[in-house]
């Protein structure tokens, strides 16, 4: 079924007030692996989501058509529109959790902080592992308490620490942070507030002043926040916005005279879509990313040859090829594929269920050699997960916008995961106590 008909059906469902559920990519069956796609192609965050799904779908199609599936197991996927809300995110999960026409679910990506929090208990009860790359519950790093929740690669805590370590590099060392003013302008939501704990801890450790300035959703007006920034005169601003609130923040900062090269966006304020609307105001803006923009990675050459040039890409705008969000889709899809591949080493080359997918995630080991083999070296950091460590990475690169494109200005900047772990374990222990959970014994797992 063609893209035009897909979009017509999608728009028709929305017009009727129904939950948009696009046709499956192919006929499903028990010999296939189902990859659910909880997407948001409409609503306030659609411009961010559309290139993500293009990256995910292009990579899944590449796996099927070029590699013949995962060890011969073909993938089938279907989209369900969430509009980045918890309510619709739950509806999509309920539709997808039992698989598609016999094809089972091995891993589930809620693709949004609201749904990730809402689904935490449900997924554990259903024994379906959640992959929340760069969002979701940071305390789920502790797999002893959260066996089915995987905040892989870069949690919000690690993001905050990587930001502080980058600032320290710029200032001449961690000892130079003492007395500095560091402000966080954040989306006033569970996502935005998630870095408050680690920043408080790091401020106490290094002696910088920790300033927190909330921005109400959706963030269309930020004059009051940036007036406060101008009055307080921080040395650095950590920008933890999302969607429309990011370009508004950058343009308003410029209007109030705060230097953009002293603003570092987090990974949800680091895309092409975030800076293109800012015009000249965004030139010099910095951002953290665990999946840098650009097409200079081997996987892009493979996709261009086999998917884009063959007219099989899901991209609506070819200029988005290699954008930060397109690349995030590639990375998300690759983690799902490699987790299933890891699980097949134990359970055989067949479709996996959620419990088997969890085992695969807890034994995921992507070193440089493996990343090179799949074409992701440089685009994805080495990643090793375990029973007790569901993050496994903890690093980001810093990129800078030159007015037309992102340019990498650092290699991987690592978080201080050892310092953060005590905070994570305490938070996980509190959760376990509240829920009456006995943590798993990960010894020898």
C-alpha cells in the first residue's frame, strides 16, 4: 500500500476522532517479529517526530530487504498515533502488546516521556521491555528494581553530568566551577524536572550556583524567563526544552541579549528542526547529542544506496536525511534490532517474546567492532547493558549550529556515572519500597 493511501487513511481516522492506526508494513504471521511504532505525526511535536519515524522505518526496511531480516526473521511494523500524550500512548500500547496476527512483540518503544512514565507498571506486568533512549525514568537504570524498563544510552542524569563536565572543560577544569552561575531553563514537565536532582548533587560537589527556571508547556512565550536570566547573569544556560519551546527560547534569549554560544541544549533541544526557525539568532548555539547530525557515517551510505536511491524511503523531505532526529530514529531502530539479535543467540533464530527480548537487552554488547560492522561507528557510542545496569552508555557529543548545519566540536563527553549511581539507587530503592518490590539478585546474571 502506497504512502499516499497511508496518509489518506491516517487523516481520515483523525477527522473521525478515532485512534489512527496505519496498515502494517507487510502481512504479519507467527514467523515474523513485530516492531510496534508508537508515533506522533500530528500535534505540537509532529515536526520532531516525522523524521524520527523516517529513520526507524528506513532502517527496518533495510534490515528486511538487504539483510533478509534478523538472522532470517523478517520484521513487520505498524504505526499508532499518540500525539505525544500519555492517554493515547497507553491506547497504542494496549493495541500492540499482544503482537500482530501472531507476530510477537520483543521490545516496545513508547517514544515520549508521558507514555513512558504511564506504561512503566503495565509493561512489567505484561513482561514487555520498554526502551526509552534519552527519556523516561532515570531510576530504571537499576535493573534490579525495574527489570522491564531500559533507559538506554543516556539518561537525564547522565545528560546533566555530561553538560557539567563539558562546561568544566570550557572553564579550565572541574575546580573552576566553584562560584559559577549555571541556570537550567526547563520544560515544566516530568521530563524537564528530571535533572533537578543530579544538578543539585553536582552543585554541592563542585560549588556552582544552581538556578532553575521553568517554562510552561508549550512554551510559546518566554519573556519572563529570559528577563530573569538577564537579571541573574548566569555563566551558562542548560536549555531543556522540547518542540516549539526551543526556537522560542533561542530567539527570546537573543532578544534579551544573552549570548547563544553560552546556551547548551539537551538532546531534545538539539535537532535541525529546533534551530532552523531561529534564523541568525541560532548561529553559535550548542547542544548535547548521543546521535549527532550528518551523513558521514557508513550506515547512511548503505541506506542511500539501497533505500533512498531505490525510492523506498519514508522521508517526506529529503533534506532531513542525516538530520539529528532522522539519525535518532536510526539509532533507536538499531538498538531494537541488536537486542533481538542478542536474544536469538540464546533462544534461537526465531521471533522473540517480551521476556526473551528483555534477556537480549540485558546482554546487549555493542563495542566498536560491532558498531563498525553495522555501520554505526561514530554515530552511536559503545553500549553494554546488564541485569543491574539498564543504561550502559552515559556519554554525549557536543555540536554547534553554524547557521546552516551542525558541526561536532567534541568527541564523547562522559558523565560521572559513579557519582550519579548513589542517587539512582536511592531513588530506585524508594520506588521499590513504595511498590512492595523485592529487588532482583543480579549476581551472576
